[in-house]
């Protein structure tokens, strides 16, 4: 069942823990969705894992707190949640925006990150990508802007389906706070500020074979920026961990090494 805690600034943040296995994986979701989208993948990972599913600020069951949001702040929230749960270190999986938060974690708190799995995410924005993200932020703030953007977003995220996930995402976008959405888009442009060359943990970079939002050259560039990173491609469009949870879980399981066990305490 979902639970909640208070961050250092008093903001109420939601999370869920799936399983009580000896290995801990923390999964960080994409823009506009929430941690529950990882539940099918967590089930595929099996009983060896305790999977932490935070709702990032302004998403799911979490309040936004003061705006604007920053990637470093979202990473600090994850560290705070680990402290709350008694987790010394964790494998970190992040998709899209969550992958950018994962990069912030790996550079700000490297001793807490056992391994890194970055899915459908970028290591930096070039000028065109930054301009486009800021334009989407401005459009989201306009009256009816997020509603107008929704069909394009859903196509980029899911391609041609599956319909039930598309409709679920449509409902979440329909209830999203446009200011939070815009602030997250602006925060995502900070992604190139992290020293990826200093990342020393085992890193797997996954791209969706049909991803038009973060195509193969972008994930290739990310893998090249992290020493020793492994690149692999999986079925699906941008949100491949949600549309193809079994295939992504199999890649994660085959990649991560066996660390010392960590027990998650009940908050």
C-alpha cells in the first residue's frame, strides 16, 4: 500500500515498497506519471528484491512543495527516503526524467548507488533540445496548453499502444498541474550539468528500439559519456519499462552484480 513521509522542507511525498528481498532497487518514473507505473516490472524482478517506488514531487500521491523544481532537489528527496527506510545503498533505475534524477543521484551521492540503469533518457540537451523543452514548458502554462499537448505526448511515449496504458496516461495528464509539468520540463534542461565522466558504478543504458523521443543516438551518447557503461536496446517506444516490463526486468537482472544485502525497514 502507498505510504508517505515528510521531506526536510515539510513537503509530503508518497512512495510504495514492493517485495522484501535482500537487494534494493529504487525506480524513478517519467514526467507526469508516478511510481506505480513500475509495479509490473517490480513483479517481474521477483522475490529477491525490495523495490522502492517513489512518487516524485508533484506526481502521484506527492505534493509539489515550493516551485520551481530542480533535478538535484528530486535526488535529495530520494536520499531522504532511503534514510527514512534505513537503506544504505540501492540499485537505481530511472526512465526519461527519472533517468535524469538518477544521474543527479549518482554524482551527488555515489556511495549510496550500487548500480545505475538509465532508460530512454539523455545525458545532455543540445541547444535545439533545450529550446524545444522550454517551448513545451511555456505551452503547458497557457490555458488549455497541456490538454492540447496530450495527443502528441502520448504518441511519443507509447507509439501505437497498448491502449489501456495510453488511456491511463491520458487520465493522469488530464489531472496534472500545468505549472508542475512546466517546472519539470525546465528542470530537465539541467541534465548536462552532471559530471558523468566521474560515475564509477556499473551502469546500463537502455533505449527503446522504436523511441522517437529519445532515439538511439541520444542513448548512445549517454552510454559513451559514462566510463564502462553498457548499452542495450529493448522493444518498445519511449516508456519501454512500462510497455515491456518483462524484457526490461530481464536486462536489469542479468546486469546487476550481487551486493551485500540491505533490509528495508518499515517507515
